C-alpha cells in the first residue's frame, strides 16, 4: 500500500484508517470487515466504525448480509465528489470572509 497515496488521501480529509480502508477496498474489489482488517491492518475494533463513517460520507457501498460486504466508491466518482465538496466549502468560506472584511 503506497504511503504517498495514503498521505494524499489524508490531505483530502481522510483519516489514516479511512485512507487505508479505501485503498484496501479498491484492491480487494469487495470484502468483509474481517478481510479489510487482514489486508489493511486497520485495528479490527476500528474497522466497523471506519466503514460506517465512510458509508455516511458516500465513500463506501454496503451489501447487507451475514457477513456484510463492502465496496469502495469508484475512484472517478470519489474524486468528483471530493472536488464538488471542496469547491462548495471554498465558495462558502469566500462569502463569509468577504462579509467579515466588509465590517458587517
């Protein structure tokens, strides 16, 4: 697993465990929490929390079952989602900064 890729994902707002999990899921295609833990070495007690958080963000898809299977969002879709979120935040910040600088 490329440490540079993990660092780049962290710069985009991923935690280290989220980055390792996402990259692991892309490598595995689809996996159970146990398989993700074994592949990524994200501590097993943390894997479920990381996956749940990433699902809420829309970075991971879940196929319910016993056990549940997880799949990482396609890289093109992920980068487009991150780009839109970043641009929205940037525009909101710009508006607020302009408002503050006008003394209002």
